[in-house]
């Protein structure tokens, strides 16, 4: 596969994962959990962090 195609796929997947992670973070059940115990769901952190890493890797592949 071409590096540019891999880069584009990584950027798209990264944006989707980051959006999903933020959606989990902003969900009503997550807000209640954060208000009561202060804990953030691990799925939210994982989605946002892995999404950001994928976007960065994809950006480097596009150069």
C-alpha cells in the first residue's frame, strides 16, 4: 500500500476514535459518574488518546 493511503486511513480512523472518546466522555452516564466519584471512563481516555496518536502517525505518513 502507498504511504499516503495509509496516512489518510490513519487520520480518518484517528478522528473517528477521538470523536467516539469525546462522545463517551460527554455522555450523561459518564457525567453522573464524574460528579459522584470523579472517575472518567477508561474508554473515553483510550478513544481520545489512541485517536490523537493515530492522527499524528497519519500526519507523519502524509509528509
